[in-house]
């Protein structure tokens, strides 16, 4: 593995790791929160796939 | 040897930082009884990492490695024909992708520490609440994995055929998650009598679950266009 490959990989993975860490932190906050069934139902409703990011996996064409 | 010693040092520092982070969390939070067994298992593994790192630097391994280094390089003629030598890979302890392994290990270690800390502070709750929260954790995992795959595909690290498979999985995961979330919502709301009576008046949640099943069946190829 060359230095250029490592740099390219780090550039790709850095924002992903950062976003992942934020998501995990949010998740831990939700896991620890005192939440009622109705509140959890609302969070689940908001987590439906319509709120998921649009990903193309490099297959735009 | 120089590069390998950096890698060893980085791993040792990571283990030590992780250990200190867990200790810091332990000072601030109490571990619930239900999570203690799991937490102890993780902590034992972490202590193992730290002990190995200390053993290397304070034991004989580092001194032995240094002595070998001082003895000079092995017979160059014996190794000159080796492809790894030509590619400059022997400095990576024999692993062709040692740096990549190190990056992946560091990322996994980071998330393991976060999860361990999360587990140590998790409360004991009703089963349906735990199930609902677990579903949210699953969603976070799917999106993180898919986003990583998306980035790697866009940079051309993953072959096109695998990217198509990833896109297919992501598309199929969505209605499956919606069905699970809507079913879970129904379970959660049915626990509260007053709320349940409101939902009995209108049939929307049931209709939505039916729609979820239809969408999922379509994406999994179980239904034709006119069915």
C-alpha cells in the first residue's frame, strides 16, 4: 500500500467515521433517555426509510 | 523495523486511551446489574490489550527486537528475489496490507469503546422499549454501513458488481425496516389503553403495515405488477 493510497483511503473514511461517531453518540443518548412508548413510537415513525439518505453507490449512469 | 515500531506504539497508545476512557466512564456512571456480565467481558479483553502492550515495552520483546535490529539486515542476496522485498512490504511485518488492517482495527476499536460505554450506562426497561431502541440501533448500523459502501464505491475501491449488490441490499432493507418500525409502533401504542382506543377508531396503522408488506414483496420480487 502506497502513501497515496493510504491518504486517499483516509480521505474517504474520515467523514464516514465522523458521521458514524455522531450517529453512535445520538444512539447512545436515545438508548439512555427515559422515553415513553408514545415518544418512542414517534421516533420510530421519524426513522422510516423516507428519512434515509439517497445513496447511488456510484451507479448514477 | 522503524515503521513497525510506530504501528506497535500506535496500537499500545490506542489500548491505553481506550482503557482510560472506560475508567473515566466508570467514575461517572454506575453499571446496571443486567449489563455487568457483558461489561466485565469487554473490560477483561481491554485489560488484555493493555497488558500485552506493557509486556512488549517493559518485557523482553522490545529489547529482543532492538538487538535483532542492531545485528544488521539479513543476507540481502537471499531475499532480493522476493516479490515482497521488491515491493518494500517486509517492513510491514509480513502483512501486505498491514496499514489497512491497522486503520480498520482502529475504527473497530473506536466503535467498540463507544458501544462498551453505551452498554455500561443502559437502563433496565420494559421489553418493548428495549426492542424499539434496538430497532433504532439497527437503522443506524444499516445507514452507517451503506454510507461507507457508497463512499468506497464512488472512489472506485469496490468493484461495480459489488456496488450493484450493495445498492440492491440498501433498497431491500428500506421496506423491511419500515415494516419492522410500523409493527413496533403498533406494539408500543397497544400498551397504552387510551392511545390504543384512539388507534382502534381509525385503521391507519394496520393499513400502513399492509402497504409495507406489499412494497416489500414487490422489492423482493414476490409480487408481480398486477397483484
